[in-house]
């Protein structure tokens, strides 16, 4: 009779696992497989460490670029404000405070403005606590601007502001007269902490740090959660980012300030003598993969305990882990680009199909009805991008896709649904490539920079136009004179200059007030402009003085004919409401090359001729002596 258990196949199957031969083969199998399993675990742990280092380096490199762009934009805006305010000071110091208030409203910066004379005595500050005439001539910017000719921006070391007592970074430009002599210095001071706003928008771990340094190693601002900003003004001797000749780079080392080992990336702003640095602590970068490391050890333990069944499962798990890490890397790339854009629209493009999926913010920026747009095709670009920039966008995309450039970045205009155009900044990077290196996926951001473009255009106009009349100012006139004289020297024709002021203008101001005088100046500008050619330039050079540039003249009579037309139109009454204002003009003219070889000499000759007209009774025209002789 058979054994009762032999007829039960399930019992027979399990009893086979306990046979001596099976146990012996299992021991041999374990002896062969355990080193393989734990060898794989060790390899994966090393790979996580490599990924942590690569991720840390990529993080700080991208963020250093973003930080440098923010600092560059801030410094450029401060510099443009200094140039504009300097012109306001030179034209009319009485209106200087109003000009500063207007800049403060537009800039939104905690900015302190001071103006000193050539000896360093304080002439003006928007800090009401400062005594007039305070001696500031021993500060470094004065030594720099005294010894170095030209007009350049100087960025000083951070120090306590002598007027307000707070820590400040001082940006200065010289004030020079027409002969190039130093007559003063204008300075804009900003708290160093203002440059550290960027730190609040990044998340690289508790021991991350961002810093702004001068190229001599002096720290302007440095922020970390442990130290705050207490190292400003300290000089770092032998800093790699200062010694390096290249514009950007990265390194790994322990900080000399807090002894924390970090991955660092830096980017130089050579035009301003500055370098920005972003650092992520090594342990913070590795902590991001700590969970994956723990999972690998657990899997190795489970595989070791139930090897027969989970050996195969470990291979599948490894493949799933590889895909998870790849998805994590792609997600991190999208996150880094979104961080660079600080809340702007994100797009995710399938390069093979040429279509991009838009986030809701990106849809709003592009004014798109649909979340998907055609981006890479020629037809799609032509429908979206302004014709003037379409080819440049196409070339930039191709250069990045083909690996010529590390990332894609373009500023261009996009067509709105109503037919208008909007300025945007587009950034992107290829995050996935096929086996042959062909691009498969690209992610990026769109930023609406319409307001920034409008502000830049407004600042450009303020720097080159007279605020009252809208005419070109002295700066723009000088530039056009130089261009006209270069063309005249090249083509062999003459250049005419008419310089005039308004007779009886002061009585109008004294009798009717400055508001009427301002309206009269605007009417004069409109009337004189009407008798000139489109190629001629009418500029207001100060008070009631104007200059007219005639870029092409055949002879002196051409210039005198235009001057006569101007004199005739000034002699006609000006109607301001119920008031009739009567003035006239004293005009002087000169020709290039008869009266001078450069713009300064030409303008000076016309100015002298104008004073000659005044000396002979006003309301008349006088040519330069050399012009009359010729």
C-alpha cells in the first residue's frame, strides 16, 4: 500500500526542497550568487555617489549662471541710473532731488545717492542726516577717479556708510567737465544684503551658500543659513574663482570660513570686476540619494534571504530603479529650469514630433488657446516668432540640438492673438537623447520681459533726450556730430553747426513764471523743427540754448540760409492761451572743416559766433570768423 503522503503532489513538491542534494546545490548557488548580488549593491552605491556629485555640480553651475544674470542686471541698472543722474546734476542741480525721487519710484532699490566735489566735500545726499561739506575725499573711489582718466564704473569694497552708518557697497562714476577735468564724484550705495535675495529662492540644502566677491578676493556679500552675512569685507586669499583666467568654472573644497566641504561653481562679471559663487554642501548633495542607498541594501538583504525566488526579481528591480533614476534626472532638469525662471512658464517639447506642451503660466505668456504648440517646425516658428528674430531663433535651437551650445537662450518677440507683439526670454536644454545621440526631449521656460524692455527703452530715452522738449540732449548731439564729421571727412563734404539762444526769454520767465517759460521752450522746439530737414538734428543744450546740426552742406550759404529760416520763425509771435509772447534769437554758425577738426571745436566756433551776434545787437545771425573769411 503506498505511503499516504506520496499521493499528495503538493507535499511531494515541498519535501523535495529538503533533500541533501538540493541543499548542497543551494549552498553552492548561494556561494556563487551572494558575491554577485552584494557586488551589484556596492556598484549601485558608488553610482549614487557619482550621481550626487554630478547633480551637485550641475545645480551650482546653473544657479551660478542665474545668480550672475541677476547681479549683472542689478549693477547695469545702477550704472545706468548713475549716468542719468550725473547728467541731471550737470544740467540743473536744483532739480536733482526730484530726479532721484523719480528713479527711486522706478527702480525699487534701497539706494543712497551722494554727490561730492573734486576734493571729496559732500555736495548732496538723499540721507537727510548728512552735514553739508562732509569730507569724503579719503575714500578709495576718489583715488581711483583722480588717477585714472576716462569714464568708468568703480565698484568699491563693502564698508560702513560714513553718512548713514549701515554696511553698504558703493558704485561710483566721475563727474568731469567738457575738458575732461574731474569736478566731482557721484556715488550710489546699496546694502550688500540686497544681492542675497537670490539665496531665498534656492533649495540646495541647509548648508548651501551664495556669495558675491570682487576680483581681488574681497567678499561683498555671502549668505548661508549658519553664518548669515557676517563675512562681508573679508579678503579670501588664493580663492580659485579669483585666480582662474576663465570666465566660469567649478571646484570642490572645504570653505576657509566655515570648514564645510562643498561643490562650488562660479561665474565672473569681468566688466564690473565681480565674481558670483554658489556652493552646495557635499553631504547635502549625497543626502538626496540616501533613500535609494537604503533601498538597495534592503533589496540585497531580501535577495540574499530568498535568493532562489528574488534573484530574478532583483534584475527586474534594477531595471525599474534605472528608469526611476532617469525619470528623476529629467524631473530635476525641469525643476532647475523652472527655478531659473522663478515662477515663469515651463514647456516640455517632444523633439521628434516638434510639439511643445505648455504649463498654464506658459500658455498665458504666449497667449495660446491650446496647451500644445508647434515649436520646432519652420511653419510653427514663422507663425509665433517676430520675422526679425525668426532666423536667429531657428539657428540658436539648431546649435543647441546639435550640441554646439550647452543650452538654448534667446530674447525675442512672440505674436499675440490680437496681432500685437510681446517680448519674452526663452531658455531650454535637451534632457533626453537616443542611443545615437539624437535629441528626443527638451524642456525649458518662457519669461515675460515686456516690462523690462519698456523700462530699458525709457531709460535709454532719458539718457539721450531732453525731458522738457523731447529734443536730443548734449550727449546725443555729441554722438551725431562725431558721426557727421567722420562721414564728412570720408566723403569730402562740409558739416554745418548753428548755435542760438532766445533773446528776451528771461523777461518771459520773470513776468509770466517758469510754467509759461517751459511751454514757450516747447513751442520754440516745435517751430524750429518744422523748418529743418529730416536729416538735421535740433538739440537743446541747456536753458534757452539750442544747437542745430546740418550733417551735409555744400557751402557756408547753405548754413546761413537755414539760420535765416530759424531767425524768421523765432521772430513770429508765440501764442500761449490768451498771452502773446514776442522773442527773437541770436544765432551763430560754423562749418567743418573750416572752423575746426572735431566736434568740440565746431560747437565752440558756433558758440563764439552766437556771442558775436549778441554783441552786435541781438536778433541777428553771425558766422564764425573763419567761415566769413572763407
